[in-house]
C-alpha cells in the first residue's frame, strides 16, 4: 500500500516536470519559485529529471525490480534535499519526508 501511494505521488511530481500543472505559490518561497522556473525554462534539465523520476516509479508501482527502483531513486532524493538546502530551507521537511518514504520499503528486507 505504501509502495502504491509513494508511486502515485512520485508519478504526479514526475509528470509535473513536463506539464507544470501544480500551483506552488503557497508552498515555495519567491526565491525558490524563481529558481524552479529557471530550471523549467531550460527545457532539458527538468524533462530529464522527470524521466529519471518516472522510470523507477513505474517499476515501483508495477512491483518489478523494487530494489533497483529504490536505488535509482537515491539521486532523486539527494536532488530534493540539495534544492531545499540551497534555496528553500523551510521546505526541507517535505523533501526529507519524501526521501524517507522512498527508502522505507527497502528496509523491510532487513527486519
């Protein structure tokens, strides 16, 4: 269930990299919005990040190669944390929360 919930959430944010349909003025500061709009205007960085997000998430939702999918999502988690440390330190909680949920299923093998 957590796997599906995480997958649907990350699919939503992965598709956002292509279509930009989520409002972010209530969540992000003006500085972080300016940086993010600059990344979206690049037309290469954010679609690449979107593809890198969507491929492991599809594997996660389908239930195939879950460990590989979680390992592929590690750079995504570092990107989320890096963005918030550099630009939006108040939003670091949500970046860490997302990273925690992304890594949580991989610990089930140890317990």
